[in-house]
């Protein structure tokens, strides 16, 4: 594909890369490659959308929705039923909160931490772990009780996790307790942690 042909199609004729691809028998990414190669200014996504709507090659979906709303399409029995199904699904989800949730442990997450779970203990755990999440290896700041007992506040019962991995440890507690116990046990034996 030469510069003059591409410039005429893309800039002068204002065709999209997809339209140029269908004319020239190439793929749209290949057309974009040549646009960049020849340093032809690429349209932004909003410019491309506006151009497609202005030239009639695309539809402005927001105007369709406004027109449908005015015609009352969103007040039909079918639409109401669809919304009702969504509300029912959200109620099913709400019914699994609190005591109905399979991860419910009797409300222990609402218990306060004892004074022994201090900033000094957390700092010692984070320092030992190099501020690194024991699960994913990224930066971590949350301190997690390995045995899930808030009153067991020793450095060997705590481990550093990132916020994302810490939230994952709320389910399948036996598995995570075993994994983190093994990590601490291996550290004591001088075996480096590898994930």
C-alpha cells in the first residue's frame, strides 16, 4: 500500500481503516500499521465515531434510545418483566448475605482486635516479609492472621498480603491456613518462598 493511495482514502475521502481494508483487500490492523508507518495523523475514537455518524455510515444509538423512550417502548409489559427479572436476581443475591452466606462464621469479623495486634506487630510482620504479599508477590500492606484467630497475635501467626489477596482468603479458610502455615514453616527452615 503506497502513501498517496492511503492518504487519499483516509484523509481526503475520510474512510475508516475498516472501509479501506475492505477496498484494498487488507485487514484493518494492517491499514492502521501503514497509517502509522507513513505518519498520517490517526483519528481519535471520538473523531472516528462522529465522522461515521455525520457521513451516515453509523448510527447514533443514544438518539435511538431517546426516541424509543418518547414512544413509550420502555413502558411496555415486556420491558417491565425484564426489569423485574433483574430485581428478582438481585434479591436472590441479597438472600445470601449475613447468616445465609456459606462463608458465615458467626459474626467474628465484627469482633474488635485486641491491643496486642498493634502497629508495632504489624510493622514487624511487614518488615519480615519485605512488604511483599505472600500470595502473589506484589507489594502488600495488609497483615493477615494465618489461623484466623484475632487473639493469637504472634509474628509467626501473621503474614503480609496485598488487599486483593487478603479479600480472597475469606473463602476456603482451611486451604489458606495450610498454604500460609507452610510458607512460615519453610521460612523457619531457611527454604525461600517461591510462588
